[in-house]
C-alpha cells in the first residue's frame, strides 16, 4: 500500500522529503542530484533545443506556403490561359452577382446565383474599356 501511495505522490509531484516525514518509503532514490548530477535539474539546454526546432519548423512552413504550394497546379492546367478573363463583377445581393467575361474576342454578361449560372446576353461594342 505504501508503494502505491508513493507512486501516486511522485506522479503528482509531491516532494519526496514530505513523504519520508510521513514514513512512506520511496521506490526511487531521493537524492537525485547526487545520483544524476546538477545538470539533470537544468532544463535550459532542452528549452533552447526546443525553441530552435520550433523555429526550423516555422521556417519550413513559411517556405512551403510561400514558394512551393503556389507553384503546384491543383486542378488547373499548367498553361497560362488568357482566353478567359473576368472583366467586371457587379454584386446584386450577397448571393447574386452579374459578371462581364471576356471569352476570346467576345464579351458575355452572365448571372450567378446560389443555384444557377446563366448567360444573360452577349455585349456588343468596343473590346477596350473607355476611360
């Protein structure tokens, strides 16, 4: 029974000398400084290594997000397509908009809603915007 109490006390971090004052014997040596040396109680080197490892992981994440992921083509063709451009967007409601698209040499007005995308009309006129 004393063994179970001492193991629970050590797991909870109760100081071993308090256990000895109550007459409970410890299954581990009490004098850890004499057994392991003073450096076992010094965690500053472990803390410095942990901070260094975190900085390396953060740097790798930044490089990955900034340079590697944009170079990957997820669902896009690797060719630079310029035959489709969004010229203008006109929001009507939070979920409804009108878009002016340039498809090859044609300008199209389409409506986009939550449930439907449809062609409204093909716009006639000049291909360049007037200032």
